[in-house]
C-alpha cells in the first residue's frame, strides 16, 4: 500500500477528485508546479482531439508558465496509468511522484 500522503500531495488528489466529479469525467488530474501553484483538469474527448486528464493538467501548467512539477495526481477507476499521461508528466517533472487514486480518493499506486 502506498505511503501516507503529506498535506500538499493530499491537496492535489482532492483537486483531481473534485474536477472529475464536477465534470462527470472518466479521469480527473491535478499537478503542483515548482512554485507551489496547482492546476486541475479532466480528460478531454472532442472530435478533433483527445487529452488524458494529466495531459490537460500539464498543458494548463505549461501555458501558465510552469517550468517544472513537484507532483501529479490522477483519479480514475482504471487500474493503471495511461502511458501518455506518465510521459506528459515526465516531460516536465523528471522523477516527481505521480499518484493514482480511485474515485473515492484512496491512493492505489505511486510512480517515482
């Protein structure tokens, strides 16, 4: 079982869970940049393009000027991280932790 989360990591899991619930989306995500700012997003499924929730959260961070990430969280019912989500976070965050939580907010896995 993953370790206990610190307050700041718990916050991004809560933000991801809230975004997912608010939009009724399959995935919700949140990231924290190296300045401590947070960005939340859900999956995007439009005819012209698709983004995972983590890709959308990373895009929001980058478009707001973030130069790096401290941590990321994904809330989903799926049993694994989408590969493209992990790549999006790693593009900006090297080895920052990525938390995968179930819809109840319980962390199921941590990638470092």
